[in-house]
C-alpha cells in the first residue's frame, strides 16, 4: 500500500510559447514494500551476512519504505534566424531518493540526480536536436544487494526528424563522442559459475 503526496506548479508566458517552467515535488510512503533480506553468504555458510565481498543469498520480504524527489522541467524560445529556422531550449532535472525504513538501507536501482538539456531547431518539415544528458555519481547504494557505485558522466546525442502529412522519419545517434560510462541502473550479472550450481533450502 502506497501513500503519495505530490504537488505541481506551472509558470509560463500568456501565449505558452515563449517560456515555461514546471515544478513537481513528491513523497511516497509504502507499507509492505517488497525488498530483500540476506539469508546467508555463499562459501561461508554464515547467516550474519557481514562479508561484503561474498555472494549473498537473498529472500524476498515485506518491509516499510519511502521515496521522495522532485522533477523540474522547462523550455525557452530562442527566436527565429533567417535561413536557419526556429530555435528552442528545453531541459529537465530529476532527483529521487529511496530508503528502506525497516533497515535504514538505500532502495535498490535508484537513479541519481540527472538532467537533460536540448537545443532544438525547427525548419520546414525538419526538427533537429542536440541533447546533453548529465548524471552525477551514484554513491547511495543498496548494501544488502551489494549494489555497485558508479561515477558521473556527460553524454551528447543527436536527433533528426522529418515529418509531413503522411510520413514521419526519425534518426539519431546516441553518445556521439563515444564516451565510456557505467549505467547507474545497469546492475551486475551474477548468474554464472558457482552461483548457479548450489541448492538453497527455502526458509519461507
């Protein structure tokens, strides 16, 4: 059962064409949130789960949790340039934090603070965009799941769309600078080797 409190506020010019800003903070409290608890640690047979670098055997359990964050988005018209069309700047910022209130641990797979900014050009039937995606380092991780920390990064993408009354064609290139990065929500593959060859007795 989730209890959510949220609010939204909008500011814009009278025509809603020159500029606009939207702010949306929220808070959610969850009863019987399905999380995980450590049952034992592989290779040691320990049920203390204190070995941080060992493969942990986990069990689903209902606990209490909370999520809170804020979404901020906006746009700004940059006007028209003869021969180059109309330009607009858009952006959004997202922040969310989650905590298991029963254990004090961070919730798993939470995206860190991130933002997207795009410069959009419209000329005739074409819409082109240069987008920047900026993500901060992920330091708050789920301890029970041995979740990995990740570093911050910046990516740049290109988009182009052609549209008329009958057809729409879209093409794009992500990460045009070919930058190496770790996805904060990418996780880690652990279903290999000994982790797939042992039997676990159910404790449910």
